[in-house]
C-alpha cells in the first residue's frame, strides 16, 4: 500500500505545473494565517 502525504502530492502538482485545490484546516494556525494574508494580497 502506497501512502502519500499532502506535501508530496502538492510537490507533484507543482512539478507538473497543474492546477489543484488543497484543503487547509485551522489546526495549522500559522500556515492558515499566511494563506489568508497571501489571498488578500492577491486580490
């Protein structure tokens, strides 16, 4: 059985220059905050 982490999946998506949406939970508060800030800056 092959186990893949979300990080490994994200790396493969980026390497393939593909589009994908990954979920982000509140239990990673620093990352969650960084993404929120990045999305605000993007708009």
